[in-house]
C-alpha cells in the first residue's frame, strides 16, 4: 500500500472542481491515496465487486474518466496535481470481454466512484494497470481524508474487494492464456478463453501402465491433496510429459482439463514464455490451477546449447517461479517436450521441481486398433480391415492414425461407396500420405521411413523420431 499527501492545486478542470466539492472542507493537502494492482483475470470480478460495494451507498456517483496518457496507469495524484497529461471527466468507456460464455461481459475501462461512509468522503478509481504502454492488470486507487478514520476506511475497502474478488468465478474452471486478441465478433481482451472439446477417459489411448501413472499423479493426487496437506506434505506438483510428436501429450492435457472442472488451466505456448512470471502469478491467484508449459525444451534446453543470455534468462525465470511456489499451493505444473534429452539438468534432474516424468510412447498394436476405431468416427470399419491397418502402421503416431482415417473417409466419399470403409480407400490414403508428399510429409504426419510393397503402399517399417 502506497500513500501520498498532496499540496493544494490551482487547476480548474471539471474533474478537479468535482473532487473539491466532494471532499468539501477537507484540504487537498490532507488527502491520502492507496493503490493496488490486481491480475488481469480479476477484471470482471473486480468490477462486479465495486458495483456491489457502491450499491449500498445511495449517494454514490460514478464518473467516466479520460486520460490522454496511454503509457502509464492513470492515478488520482495526476488528477490532484494536474500536469501536462491532465485527466478529466469523459464518457463511461467499456470493453466487450469474452469469458467463455455465449455472450461477452461489458467491462468498464476507466471509472471514478465518489461516495461517503458515515459522512467521511472517499473516492475509488478503477483504471488499467499500464507499464511502458502494456496493460498488465487492473489498477484500483482509494482516496480518503488522512488520519485514522481515513486509513481504516481505505483498508476496509481493499479488504472487501479482496474478499469479493477472491470468491469470483469468472475464469475458474476455464482454459485460458494471455493473448491480446480480437475475434471476428469484435470481442477482445487480454485473456483468451479456449473452448476445448470435452475428452472422456475412453478416448485417451495410452498404454495401461501410462494411464495408471497419469491417474495416480493427477486425478488421485488432487482427490487426496487436502489430506496430504493436512499431514504437512506439499500440495504442489510438477510433471513432465515426454515422447515423440503426435503421441497424445496435448490431447491428454485436454482430457485432464475436462476431468478437473474446478481447476483453471493456463496454457503457456512457446511464444508466450516471456510472460512466465505473470502466468505463475495467475496460477496462484486462481488456484487450484493447472499450468501447462508446452515445448518446454525451447526455453529449458541445456545451457551449453543456448544461443544467448535471453534464453538463459527465461530458463532462470521458469526455475525461480517453480521454486517460489508455496508448499501449500494448489498448483500443478505440467511441462511437455518432444526432446527430453535436451532439457537443462537443473530442471529435469534436480529433485523438487519435477515429481514425475510420464512417457508417451508410440502406440502398440492394441493402441493402434483402438485409435482406428476412435478416429473412424461414423465409418464402419470391419474387424479384418482394422487388423490390416494395424499391421501396416507399425511405428506411427496417434496423429498419423487420425489423419489416415480422415483421408480414407475422403477417398470413400469420392468413390461413392457407403459408410463401410473399403480397403482400397485405406490404400489410397496411405499412398497419399506416405509417398506423394515425400519423406518430409511423412515426418509431419508421424513417421520417418517406409518401404513399398510391389502391389500396394504399406508401412512395414516406420521409426520413431524426435
């Protein structure tokens, strides 16, 4: 909490005059302010909290505020002191914020509430938290007469706001990422809500041993977490998902998000790792939370393989944030990589940061058979054809099977056949995927090397790649 004492001002802007009248006989030199910045995910809940708070003040007045300075947070100090970027009364400006519902929520951008509490005047400013032109959250500032009564009122306002915001559920249970985005409907905001399809357990095709380890370290751990913490053990968790591309790491994360509806899932892609500190801050604010860092090898490769101090700085941020989680934090960090051999030992080999590594291997015969049936969708695949596809796709990834079934469906449609999949449609799909696009296309789809039968394309040898 930061406090200021102000000198008397001589400005004559309408906003300054309004504040003079509101504080009445209180000299402006005896007005103190306190400010706090809230995470960007609290914007909707914070506005709701302020509206609820002032609903109990019959004489409360809300003013729109305009600030010509877009490079720093508007403050009441600027209003009181004037200056080259003088703030003034303006229209109530709103943004349409996507929160994952059918309709967006309209949020106030800048606002100033004037009210009284037991005859004590006070003001509350709501504005974007801006640093070097970048919006990083929500700025709330309270102005009160200096003295014990004013200090107590200021503290009560922030305590009430924290309680209300803490119980808000705008983004709880959502899958979100920090992205400045505007979609085709005109909705925008600094938070993107991902509408992931719900994934059932039967749709997660992994070896039984992998599923067992996954359930014990995620679902069962979450179910027992409160009792684990009651025994004075840590409630945080760090997992590493590793394996070749296309083996289901991201798909499994979608499954976990579906199975933990009370957890907020934060997705950190490779281009967003510069915001890793803010992501950890949001995870602590929104706990219980899953924090997913995809392709972690891009920022956590072994130091001898780094290309400059910037990469090492991002690695150190990640390590420091993982170390900085409280023992009782209900935060689970999941890192994914296709190249576990390139990870920095300080992350992958030091106990305490990663509790469990889980391998996602290429599917075996039983797994490929299940994948064929899963990705056949509404196609009817005869048992004999399933066996043929399994035999001819040794060494491919789950992503390869998914694309194979889609292309086979396309050839089935083009041939005018019914919904019973024909082997010739599978042959044409394999020909298209394995040979028409060359070795690069095969790598993109989930394999590395093939041999061709004399009569038809087959995948008799496909080696895994990293």
